C-alpha cells in the first residue's frame, strides 16, 4: 500500500496597506506563519521579500522559493504553483496590499486549491474595502464592490448613474477603486454626475499616518478641496430613500 504525504495548506497572508510597521496592523499569528513558510506565491518579488524581511528580519531570504502571479503570468504555469502542497509543503500567498483573493489575482490560486482539495487558511489582516465600509457610515448590511469603472468619460458617467439608481432602489452602498493618479478626476466625475443629496465617502491612505476618511453629500463635496493624487483611495456612494 502506497502512503501519500498529507497535503500542505495554502495560507492567505495579508500585508499592510502602505508604509507602516507590519505589527501595528497585523496579528502575531501572521509573523508566526511567515517564520514557518519558505514557499510563496506573490505579485511582485521585490516588495514581497521586503515585507517578509520587515516582519521576520531573521528569516533567510536565500531559502525563499517564490512564484510570480500577476498579469504577465502564463495561465499554463499556474497549476504548478500548487505542486509543493501536493508534496505536503505549506505555501503562502501574499498580495501587494491588504488581503489576498480580494480584488487580487490570488483568487485564481484559491479556486484551484479547492479543486485539488487543498485546505485554504485565510489570515486576519487589513482589507481596505471592509475598513472603508466600517468608517463610511453607509449600509454595511448591503454593499457591492465594483472595482474599476470604464475609462471613457461618457461610459463612466452612464455607469455611475446606473449604479446610483441601483443604490436607491436596493438600498445598497456602491464601492469603487481607481488608478491612484486618476483619483481626483474620478471624484470630479462623481460630483458632476450624482444627485446633490447622494452621500459620497472618500477613504484614503487607510491605516497610514495620512489617513483621510470623510463622508459628505455630493453638494458638500463640491465645496471641499482634497488632494487624492497617487494616494490609495476607496470611493463609496449611497443614494438614500
């Protein structure tokens, strides 16, 4: 009778949302797991190594075995990333910021892990989406993350109006992100398109010393000056009854 090794696990390892001390926003359990794992799936090797070094300074960098999962990864290669788990070795997935699998390519690995009956272990850490919702004062019972809206200005405004209507009809808060250098233009489009009484939350630099989280009506935002250029930002709006 052949004895097969027990499968390793996939650990979803959260990172910080910017330049801050990891142990100020991450639990000790994350440090303990990183101390144990040498195999990682990451978006960017340099930043992942930097994060690992910041949380575990004594860990040997030369022993790390890193697979890259980003827009340049050949889909044919992805299933091989789970081979260590099939040999009984634990693997960690590290996002560029926040929690793996949420608005993150790590979701593809998690999907494959379930298909191969590999245990997936999500770890506690900061999610900009949930932190923004928590601080927005909007509907935490019903909300939708929409990712990026169309770049074309007319299509974008059309989509904003459609989602504002949905927000009103379903009492649902709508969340968005934008490429950081387009943040100011995106807020301008929201202000120009939404109803004057629609609430808009801007959540910027979450967990950082420069954190800014404010919820105002569209009309109030028209009178507010804020610089969001190249700053990680979540936008939320909700048209109430």
